[in-house]
C-alpha cells in the first residue's frame, strides 16, 4: 500500500472558490462512498467478479477526485484483474477504501 | 452553445456542470444519469453538444450514438483510455476527455467543438437519411400469405375492423390482414387518419362529403359515432 494521502486539491482547483460546488461534491462523496463500499463487500462475499469490477470502476473516479494518483493506477489494474477472474488486489483496495472513508469522515 | 451531460455518476455530472460554468460559453440544458432518458430528450430537442460517458450500465455511450440518426457534436468523458480508438469510428465525436478532467483540457475540447463542422458527406448523408425516414414514414408493410406487401400510406382510404382481421381499402385494391384496428391506428399518421367509429379509421383527405352520422369516402359510406363526431369536425377545414 502506498503512502499518498487523500486531498481536496482537485475539487478546490475546479471550484475556483465556489463554496457551493465544494460542499455539493463533498456531500455526494460522503453519501455515495459508504453505499459503494457495502456493495463492493457484498459482491466480494459472493465472489461475483464482474459486479466487483463494475463497482471498482465506479469508485475509481472518486479515487482520482481525491487526488490519489497511484491508488488510481492500482485500481485500474485491479479492475482489469477482476475481469480476468482474479482478485489479488482485494486487501490493498479495502485498505484504500478505509483511508478514503476516514478522510471524508473528517472533511 | 447548449449542451447535455450524460453520466451515470453524480460526481461526474456535477464536475462537468462546474466545468461548463467555469468555461463560460456553455448552457447546460439537462443532465441525465442514463442514456435512455437522454434519447427521449434528444428526439424532441435541438442540442449542440453532448458530454457523454461511455461506461454506463445497460446502455453505453456508444450504444446511444448508434441510436441517434443525426447525433450532435459529442465529447466523450471516460475513465478508460482504452476506448479512444473506438471513438475515431464516429465522426460526431469531437474529443475524448479522460477523468479526472481539468479545466484547461476541458476548455480545449470545447474550443474544438466550436470549430468542428460535420463533413459534407455527413451533411449529405444526414439529409438523405431524413428523406429516407420521410419516405419510410409514408409506407406500411402488411403480411399476407407470408409475403410482406408494401402499401403507400396516403393511398389508404379506409381501414375497417372485421373480427380478428382488418380490411384495408386503397384507391386500387383491398387487403385483408390478420391484425387489429388499434395496431394499425398506431402505425398511421395522426394528422392524416382518424378513427371515426369503433370499426373504422378513415383518411381525412379522402372525404367527399359528410352527413349527420356518416362520411362518404369515394363510394363508401362510413358511420361516424357521436363521440367521434366533434373530433372529426375539429379536424376539417370548415368555412
């Protein structure tokens, strides 16, 4: 697992000081990510690789929004791996999700 | 320039909307989270530009492009670089933005869209497609003895319900087809045809005269039910 930390640089860059946009983005991230993590875990439990790949794809965009460039690359590789029927990247991905959740919990 | 945003992710829609605001010259008409809703909108409204996500469940961005007869300019927004090659297959695709999209890259894509003109071939194609569509709208294929027979819709005088069959009367010929009045009513243009009785649909242009409860279509007297009479009168060019 790499040491990079989530940040709001991208959101702030896009907002140009537009507070409403920043709040809207954070609110969407805070409400959607926990649901997506649950969906991810459910599919993992059932070993549904295609569905796991779908939800990883969805979360991938949030990873990039939070400025996690290296983790984004790992998620791209993990999504590909899942479509090939493998899930070696699961533990790292789960750690990443926890990192993102904690960050959003304090943002 | 007006535009639509089509993306199943709300974060992505919010970001593109913000980028449109920052760019300054774009008016966002609507946002859609799925392609099917967008198709309905596109069939009824003029749109200059679409920001379109490729990876959507059930109906992808490419599916949407293939559905549209005359797609407007499209800028693809995607997390997957792997679709870039496919994008070159479509002339309407102006640019390809990989998420996370930055403002400078977004502005560049919009500039491209503004300068973009469809090639003459596409324009001609599009005109030809419109003409073809017009012609297709004027024709109806009916199934008789396992043969599909083409009927020019304007040549139909009357359609009469006859149990499990309908009788289609044209100027020169009559056809009996296994179908219902309701089914053929859906296929006929509303501006030309009217159901005047539970068993009859008539071509309004073929009316010779009208009496209290009937119309004369060529040599056929067709009953008009009292509930349909007022609609019939409304549709006529009365002096």
